[in-house]
C-alpha cells in the first residue's frame, strides 16, 4: 500500500537487436509495482516475437505513430502509475533504479522529476565511461547552457503533465530537454547520486546524429525557454556540431587538432564560466541562478576573503530584473535573506552583481585570470516550505564512483 505504482514506457521501432536487453533491465528491477508498456511503431523485425515471450509481464502495442514523442505520449496517457518514465529500446536501466527514484519522491512529494548518474555503453553493452555531463540540478544551466541530465535516469511525477503538458511532438532530438525545462520552471528536479541507467552509443543512434538540423532544433528550444537570442549553449552546441562537420573535410590531422583545441579553449573561457559560479566556490562579478516558480524567503550565504582588493565589497541582488537588496560586506562570512512575492507561474531569475573583483594571477596565484568577487556557499529557500538545496556544485561535490564496471545486461 505504501509503494506507488510506476509506469515505464518504451518507444520502439525495428530495435530487435537491442530490445531484449531493454526489457530484461526493466523486468528485473527489485521494485514490486511496475507497469511496463512498449509502444512499437509497427516494427517488421523480430521485436514483436521477442516481446511476446514476456507477454504476461508487459503490454506490447504495435501500431503506426507520428514519431518517438507521439509514441511516448500515447504511453503516458494510458499509464496508470503516479510515477512515469520512458526508456528507449536501445538503452537499459541499472539494478535498483526504480527503487532509488521512488524513495526520492516519497522523501520530497513536491518534486516534479528526479534523475541520477549513468553510463555510456557501446553497441555490445560494454560500459565505456560514466556519462560525463551529469551534475546536481541547476535550472539556469539547464536552460541556458546544456542538457546535463541523462534521460535514461529520469522519472516524472505523472501529475506534472497536467500543468506543463506532455512531450512536444514536433521535436526530434531535444524532446527530453524541452520537457525538463518546462518542468524545472515550475517544480524542483532532484539529483540522485546513484547510477540508474545506460545510454547506448553507436553510429546509427539518433542521439548522435542530426548534424546542423539537430543544432537548429536545440537552439530553438533554448531561445523558447530563455531570454537570450544567443545563450551560452548556442555556442557550445554550435561549436561541437560544426567542429565535427569541418573536421570531416580537413585531411590534415594537425589542423584538425588545432581546430579542436581552439574550440575547447573558447568553450572553457566563454561558455563554461558564463554563469559566474565556479566549481571551487568562487563567484565572478555577475553570478546567475534560477529557482522554479514560487514565493517565500530566499537566503544567500558566502564568504568575502581577507583580500585588500575586496575591501568594502558591495553586492546588488536582482530578482527577475528588480533589485531586492544592496549590501556592503565586511571580510568573513555573510548571509542575506529577503522575501520574494513574485508571480507564482514564473521561475525566479536571480543575478548577484559585485562591485569589486580581483584577478588571482596578478597577485601571484598561478595563471588564474578569472575576475573573482567572493566565495558563494548557497542560494536556497529558507522558509521550510520549498526544497532547500545548494546553488553551487562547490569544491566538496564529486560524482559517485562507478558501481558497475564492465558489461551491462
């Protein structure tokens, strides 16, 4: 009675060579209340015969559809679970994944979605590496920089679709990013530091194809959800896409390496640091963050190090373009709290602008040329109503060590 029902949808079309592994990864989960639905687009390979072997444990529907998102939406609409997810027919779940997701929802019922860590696997199911992009939830980064959430680890609270809608069926490559943005604007999305799913990488996989058409779709998604025509992610995805295209036609390996190196330097300097909040805890002159829609009391805390260039540091805090606080800070720890009573339907865009900065390399601290202002500890709700989470990754956060090296099922 205390175990909520979970529905998992698999969209599939002619994936007979992988679908058995996908099915087994769902049906061997240790969670007892799972409904598994395969929405097949009318496959002509062995998919149906394989699914038929598990007919008493899953629902297999084979009929024409209008694409992957349409198939997933059909499955979500017929699903009986209060928690839902989709798993592509060439990917796999890891043992315990559903249990981890349900536990997180039970601990914080207001969550809109949860996600965890995962692996990249090859054609044969061998683990290649940890999915490198995963990190704790950061709405600003999700909207303006990249889709760092591995879809194979995501679980949704079914009720959120009543407020944000289902998948956009016009999208081909970024449907998961789009729905996560829409949910993230209204609900907190929780990161679970557990390995929960695998993304299969191979030449024919849709995720790794598309070229400039994929880039244009992703750029349109960022522009639709953010306020920048050229957000940082526009350049990172553009660099990655066109770097690959250009390098196909550059015969000289030395020149190809030079192009790749230049793209990496641009990404490191202009895109990775665009939020103004760094992994070592420092903040730049402008630090940017976003909360899902809500009202309540917000707390910002940090430290102004005893550095002469930062004496008399003053920061201004803006929420959705309006200044809410201006404070001169002494050396040492600081904590600022303020009430936010904005529009309940709009996410909260926070920008902290510091008056003073210093460049470490000018004071003999190696080659660090960043313009730094203070050390940021947290941006969080302090009202006891909203989920309270740290804003920055900070020096203490590290991804969990891989748990399942070698081959997956």
